């Protein structure tokens, strides 16, 4: 049985209301179960779009574009694994 098909996942900040960079977590939820995993990347909350669950990329911070690319790849890998498991 594929557990990924029964739940959903999101990217959230460890501390959304801090004044410094904070870890990004991958959160998986299925019913009352929850699994939280740090992706070992940090971002300042000012540069995080909670609705899109991605960095607010801009020309002044090209590393944020790379971070979004990483998040997109993680997202894609999870979707692929859920389809073929």
C-alpha cells in the first residue's frame, strides 16, 4: 500500500516569526499522523512565501532561485514516488 497517496505534504518554516534565518521543513500529513523532516536549508521569513511554499526569488538574491529549484525537485520526487509505489 502506498502511504503517500493517502496524505499530503508541504514545506513550512521551523520559526515563521523569527528575525533570523530558520530551517525549512517538509511536513507530511496523513489523517492524525504527521512526519516532519528538515531539508537542511535555511531562509529568512521575509523571503518566504507561505502560500506558495517557496522563496520569494528576486535578482538581489540569486540563491533563492536555487532554493526554489531544490524545493521543486523534492516536490517532483515525492509525486513520482507516490505514482509508482
